[in-house]
C-alpha cells in the first residue's frame, strides 16, 4: 500500500511539472504571436495612404 502511495505521489509531481511546462510554452507562443500581430499592425498603418481620395469623385 505504501508503494502505491509513493507511486501516486510521483505521478502527481510528474503531472504537475508536465502541465507547468506545457503552460509555460503556450505562454511563450502567445507572446510571440501577439508581438507578430502588433508588428503587422504597425507596418500596415505605415503603408496605408494618408489621403482618402482614392476612388472618390
């Protein structure tokens, strides 16, 4: 019975560490994605024409 308790504790520790690593990697991926979107938004704001007279008569 004690062996099962130790095994369950080790499994719980392993599972906790595993999900911490998964969460950390997901957070890093989210930050990279957010930075990329911000960079694209800045670039598109620079490339848009300033006057709205295109196609207007």
